[in-house]
C-alpha cells in the first residue's frame, strides 16, 4: 500500500495511508497511528507493568478505554469474584487504570460489557479510524469501515507508550456477497459460509473487505457479526465500507462527532469506499440467494455446512490433513458421518458473545422463542453483550420473553464464549452457541460446540435438536433478515 | 532497556540440548499479571532437583548461561526471556536458538550469542574446571572470553546495535517522537476521544 493518490485504492489502503506516521524504508515496517485503543483485563497487566518498569507514561489516555469482560461473572455481580486468577486480573486492571489515568468501565457500571460491544455502542468506533485491542476479535470494529485488528501484550504496551505500531502492509481480499438472504438466514450464516469456503487459513495475511448487495442490506449489528469472525478465516481484519446505514447508527451516540465535526466527518467518510477499479489481491464470491442456515459440525469454525445436510464423511475428503482433522473432530464431537444434523440433540444453548449479543441479536432470538417453552432438559443461557444492551432489552420486555421461555437472563460479559468465568459446559455436553469458536474445550473442558446464528439457537432451544426457524411451524417472514 | 556492551560474570554450563520454552518456564506461571518476578519460575521443574546446576552454590549470581543446541524452541511465550532476565542472566550462549525466542530476547535486552558447538564444548570445559569463574562477553568485539580461552560469537548487526544502544521496540519508535507529535497536530477534530466522558445525546438503537 502506498500513498499514491492517482491509483484507485481500496478502503483498507485509504485508511492505512491516512495513518502513516512514517513510511518504512528498505523493508522496515511502516509506523501507523492508532486512533482508538481498547483494553481489557486479560492481555493488559504485563503491558502496564512494562510501562512502569521503564518509567513510561501512557501517551494518550484520551484515546484509550478499558472494560472488564473476559473474567466477569454473569450472576451475583455485586459479590466478590470467587476465582482467584479472575479476581487478580480484574483488580490489577482497576489499579492500572487508576494509576495511568485510563477510563475504565467496571462490573456494575452501565457501560461495562464485552470490549467489542462497548466501543461501537459509545460511538467511539467510526469509519476511517484505526482500532486495536489485545484481543483477536477486534476485527469486529471493521464493520464501520475502520481498520481494526487484534494485537499481543507487547504491542499493547507499545501502543500505550507511543500510540503507534510498526506494521507491514496487509494484502487485500474482496469477499463479494451478492443477492438477497432468505428469511431465516442471517449475517452469521454468511460468515460461517465464507469461512467454510476459504478455510480457517484462507484469509492469512489479508484484510477482508465484505462487499455486495447482501452486505449493503445488513444492519450495523449484522455487519459486526461478519467482521467479528474474519479472524476465524485467518485474516487480520475485516471491513465494510461505510454508508448511510453506518452514519445513521453513529448519529447521536455519546462519542460520535457533533455539529460541524459531524459534517466534516461524513464528508470524509464518503470518500472511503474502495475506488472503482481498485485492485484486490484476491477475490471470493458468495451467492446470498443460495445460503441456508448454517452450522458447524467440527472443532474449527471452517468445519461447517448447511443445517439441512448430514454430518460429512471424512473418507470423502481428498486432502489428507483435512481428512485427519475431520476424523479427530468427529471423534471429539461424538458424531457419526451421515447423521442428519437436525437429529443432533443438544444439552445447552448459549446466546451471547461479541459475535451475537447486541440488541438486534437478542430481538431475533426473542422473536422465535416468544410465547414458547424451551425443550425439556436443555439449558438456555442468554447473555447480553453489555450492561447497556441488557437495559435496552429489559426496556423492551425481552427479559420477560426469555424468562417465560425458560432461559436464564444474565449480566453482560464474555461468559460461555470462552468459559473463563463459571459459565462453562460440563465434559461431554453439547451446545448450540452463537459465539465464534468451536475449539475443543473452548466452552469448558470436554464441551462440544456447534456455532450457529441467534435464529438457529432459538429454534434449537425450542426443539432440543439442531434446528432452524424453517423447522418451526411459525411463519418467519416477519423475522427481519439481518 | 539497559545498554549492553560487555558483560562479566559467573557462567553456568547447562549441558542440555533442546531446552524448550516449556522447560524454561512451565505454563502454570503464565497466569501471573506481572512482567517481572519470574526468577522462581525459571527451569522450575529441574530446580526441584538439588543436584541441578543452578542449585549449586558456586554458580550463585550467574549472569551468563552456556547451553546446548536448540535453546528456546517451542511456544512463543515472552515469559521465557523474562524468567531468564529476572534470574539475573544477561547473556545466553548456544549453538542454535529457537527463532521466536531469539527475536524476543533481542527485544527485551537479553543477549543471545550464537557460538559454534565445538567452542561451546571448550567453554564448558574451562568453566567446569573452575566452577564460578567469571567470563566476559564483549558485544563490541563479539567475543566470549573465559580464562585463556577467547572465542567469537555471531549476532545480527541490527540486534547488536539495539542492544548496544539499549533500545527496545518502544525505544526505537520513540526515536520518531517528532513525527508522531507532528501527526497528532493534524488529527481531525471528529476523530474519537474517550476523555472527557460524554453521555449520549439521544438513545441509539
Ligand atoms: S466474547 Fe468471546 S470472542 Fe468475544 S472478546 Fe469475549 S472471549 Fe473473546
């Protein structure tokens, strides 16, 4: 990526060029300015410790914000945290934030929540900015046309101290999704299909730009769901060009620009979409009309198929590594090839995580379960992405819908997405989860995860087996395809 | 990060090859929230054995570790370098290092000196003959001297320069302080700031 203005450029190149503090020479990396640094309790302690050791201050506390999410309990949030490691990490973050003058939203605060839900909700995430966080799902923020990516603890320290990062340019990949999603098919199904198509390593070294009519038709919440999982395709970041949907979402949010600043911002944001004729290093095409509700059957997010299909037979896979991986996955998942996915019984349904815990996700889930009873023996947990989402949901009466359905309505946090807090699967338990990783043991040691959309999670919670809204008698046409 | 030009101190012969980062610091120590204080974690498994070389009084206060080939292979944990440094080591000598470990070492001010295996054996012989004898590692000349013996070591020019100047990654970037400040001058007013805290004007969706 170069700063030439004559050549047609992609969205990613434009954002990159506008953050060049210093162009690299002779193979040295570019120095890139960071507009927004999000911090949480797990990957920040040593970064702050490093600053302390070197006697360095945080360069821009006013471009930094911290929240507690990975370890926080989702029940009894007013009691001391029982797990010692969790408590230590959270207490350490509180001390560091106080010492270095960083804004922190602690458990109990109305802005607390999963870091990737909090940034957009406050209007801090906006088009054309650079966003980093010591968390791989930082790619979420790319939904606004921002360049957003996860970093390691040393880089967290680097950004705290300098507000910049030395980086080599990424390659660009266009993911074109054309057509119209059928009712019952959502953003989650798009991204699961993308990952199944390009594989968990297919995006390595790339920034993905999601384009096409099906992407344009998505709400911001849906676009965030898609960008969130870019990392599961191996990509460093995912982006969607800003448009009227983006501007409408931002307008009036706490930290969105106001007055003349707003006008200047919108004018600039409108220059960001990839130019006509801009070249991508790679391109992928997905037909939105053909997509069905999707589900993963294995232990990586690329091992997914349409829910109407059967558990695949590893013997039919040509690549020997993939075949071996599929065999191992089926063994771990305790699944036999050829079994219709819809016959698979679940023990739990998790509705939450930075992939699908925003208000629209909760509304989608509620639209299916309203007036129904959950299947017997299935544990259903609904965990809002932030305290504010929780309040909003309660104001709309969604909590009553969930409770009448038999679901647990929890406080905000990462929860069973990674089971760092007590929200975990028991060994052998099977879960339909709206989160983003189905790795072995991710949701609890020995737990088995099927990644699904909120609509599929809801239908599954009703029937007790993996199901889509299409399997319920209820007409789903009114369910807004997001 | 401290500048290093010469290090003189007690050298420990670690006659083991393939010392991976799990052995340098076991995973249980990764839960800690500090970047220092890992001295107790270094070679934690081996140190349970009173005979282990680091437990021998003659090597107390050592600052140079002379290890067998393939030191620091395995997981990328930066903690391996922190543990060595916290224990007091400023130099690790080996005939081959794990790539990531070597990179991490250079960034954190630990000198990873590449010495030919025959020379490592010669150093071992000298320092084992007189446990606790000081050796000198000279980064300017790229040599290791123990008693009468002097051998040379390899290190890439860039890492050597950084160590001589005491520049970690952040230190390097801060040399561009002016460019960063200049960039900030022109940062558009609409770009986000987290402080002062603002409340929403109207409820978003
Ligand atoms: S919800 Fe899950 S994926 Fe998202 S930040 Fe938390 S742990 Fe990571």
